[in-house]
């Protein structure tokens, strides 16, 4: 429907409602607070993002270091394994070196020593671990003592102990002494000692005395 103003008078305009000043101030404060909050949140966001990036970088560095340490640990474990194998081989070699004296070589050692002693012969040899038990006959006690001296000088034997030495009747026509002694075998032969010269005026070792027949 169309309305027509027949009176010709202007329609009065609607009056504008005035906004109170207090409300305007509150709106301004609210806007400022919102803006400040946005700025603070932006600063906090940037700071936290930077801290997060730093933390991630640190984590990456620690992971890389962990991987490197794990590789080092594997290398150390491999080294320890190889060391154990080598040590076992060394122990075997040392054991073989320690027990390298075989039967033939041992006989040669003893033979080279006995030939330097007069009026003495051996009747048995028995090896017990790192010790050699020697039994034999001698024409005199001095010959037994001379054998002990020669065994020590040879460098093949260490501690030599006499277990028994007594007169025997194995040779009816001569005085003989049966003896038993032990000699420790050196794992590494020592240099042979130089023979001692016999002092002037010393009496030679007595020869086996001839027994009289009954």
C-alpha cells in the first residue's frame, strides 16, 4: 500500500540517541585490553615457538650423540671380544712355551749335564709336572754333589733337591752310592753359568773305591 501525505508537511526525523561518555571509555579500554592481550599472546607464542625449536634441535643433537655412542659401544664390545680371543691365544702360546720342553729335549738337557760328571750314571728319569725326578748311581758323594752343581749351572733347571743318597751294593767290586733327587724345570732356559775353576791345592774328586771280595 502507498501512503500519500496530503498535508504537505515534512515528516519529522527520528531523534538520535546519545551514547554516554562512560560507555565510550569502557569500549576504548576493552579494545586496548584486547589489543594488549593479542600482543602478549603473540610475544608468548613467538617465545614458546623459539623454545620449542631449540628443544627440538637439542633433542636431535642428543639423538645423534646417542647413535654415535651406541656405535662406540659396539666398537668397544667388538674390541673386548677380539681382546678376549687374543688373550686366549696368548695364554695358549704361553702354556705351550711353558711346557715346550719335550721328552727328547729333556733327555738332551740331562745328557749334556751328566756327561760333565765323572763316576756317575742315571737309572731312571720321571717328569712330574714342572719337576724332574732323577735316580742313579755314583762312585762317590762328591759326584752326586757335582751333578747338582752341573744341573743348576746348565740353566735348564732351577731348584735341585737331594731326596736320598746312600751306599749301595749294585757293583760288588766297587763302592757306589744310590741317589734320588728332584730338579725344577725352568720354563725359559737361563744362560749357562761359567764353570768354576778349581782352587789351587784342592783335591780332585775321589774315584770309586774297589771293594774287597769276601
